[in-house]
């Protein structure tokens, strides 16, 4: 009888652990988990088209109407400014609150990204919008909601 009770306790503990894992995957995420998920499921899925017949043709130095810096200058105060902002940011609720896309959704998005090979500048722009810009704009929206940030 006690071995049956022990077996049931083990099964209950396993079920509770599985439920906890499922909740994590399907629930909204906090910022650190969200950023990690973006890197893991989206950004690292970049695949380059290797079939030369499918690649963009033309002169790669064709940079008409594109921004290009003419002079670079050191930003001496950047480390101190960044440290101050980072400290303020890490103390905010934005880092802890579950406001962002679930890991499950990011995984599914990553599956779609993997199907699209990068063979042109247009493909790369599309990839960047899917993996970086759309998600970063979501973070910026949340930043604007916090008056201190």
C-alpha cells in the first residue's frame, strides 16, 4: 500500500513539474527571457542562400541613396552614460513583468524564419524586421509607458 502511495506522489510531482514547464513555454515572458528567446529561436536561424542562381546580381558597391558615415568620432562619455541608464533600466518593473511574447510563439516564428533563405538585401531587410525591429519596437513601447525610463 505504501509503495502505491509513493508511486502516486512521484506521478503527481512529475505532472506538476510538466505543468510548470508548459506554463513557462506558453505564458508571456519577462524581458530577459524574451530577449534570450529572440536570440535562440529567431536570430540564430539566419540561413544564407548558397545557390548562386537564386542570389541577387549586380555591383555590391551600388550604395546610392544609402546613409554612410564620413567621419567617426569616439563617444568618450558613453560607458558612464550607459551604466547609469542600464542601472535605472534593471531596477524598473519592465525587466520583471511578463509583458512579452511566449517562448512557444517565438519557437513557431523561428520555424517560419528557417524556411526563408537570405539571398538578397531585400531578404535581409525582411529577416531583420521579423527578428529584430518588430520585437524591439514592442520593448520601446513598454519603455515609453514608464515615465522614469
